[in-house]
C-alpha cells in the first residue's frame, strides 16, 4: 500500500533532484556493524580510479540515528559525517556533491529511494538477514543492482543475482560498485527480475523456519 501512496510520490519528487546520471543508495541504522564508513571509502577509491564518473554518480545515504546515548555510536556517527565531508571536499564543486546524507527515521522517504536506485549497497560486517537487501529489489523500478555483503544472512539466498562482496575489502567493494554501474541494461534487467522472483518465492517465514531448523539440529547434535 505504501508503495502506491501519494506521500511516497511526494518523497520521490523531493529526493529526485539529488540523483545523478547513476545513483548509489544505502539505507541503514547509523551504527558500526553497518559498515557505512568503508562503503564511503570504496566510493572514494571509485571516484579516484575512474575520474570520468565524477559529476555523474551520486551516493545517497539514508541513515537512521541509533543508540545516540552510547559514546561508541556517537563517535561512529561523527566518523560517518567526517567521511562524507572529506569526500565532498575532495571531489565536489558548486554544481555537484558526491554524497548526500539524510539523518532521520523516515521509512517512506527511504522507500522512495529504494524505488529509484541504480545500485543498492548493503555491506554490513555482520547481519542476521538484512531486510533492506530484500526490500530494495522488491520495490525498485529501475532494474537496480544489489551489491551485497557476504556477511549478511540474505546473501545466502541472493548471491547468485547480487554482486557479493567481502565487507572489509575496500577494493573488492569498489570493483563491485563499478561493475554494477557499468552493467548492460539487459544484464541489469535479468538480475533484477531474478532477485524479485527469489525474494517472492522465499519469504521471511521460510527463512525463519530454516534458521530455527538449523538451531534445533545443532542443539540435538550437542545433546548426542
């Protein structure tokens, strides 16, 4: 229902001016496990390695403040902001800023971005499943490419049609992003359709059933 709501259309119109010829999107809680800074560092390497992408590729980050009373989380939020400022200073100009961050808990706005991305970066260092990795391909209307951490539980199901990356490998993540940006329309379409089909066929209920089955099997094995 939310995908068809007038409010979603309003947010699409609001954020569309921040999109470039190609746009990378990430949607995360603002916390260390989501590996946001390394994602930006890989983007930095990309812009340095392929200067022709400067002015053409934008990175939009939709970050939900998390556990702001904890010092470690506040410090990580500062690191994220410092990383954004450094990259924007290094490459930006009056007409183009490489990274735009939205610091708010606004699900409808994030959903609007997920509908419009060319590349969705999901690169946590650890994650049980990661719903963004499934929600993005489900709602996206642009045959967007999913760059997905092997440490996300969703990778087990989606790796065949996503571009899997090792979360701490900056070069590898950069190369995956570049491949996603350079991918032919035909391959994008094929991968996007396959991702949607896979997600629709194996929903969260089946995933939870498999996780519980694995836990039960492990417990029985230890009892023996």
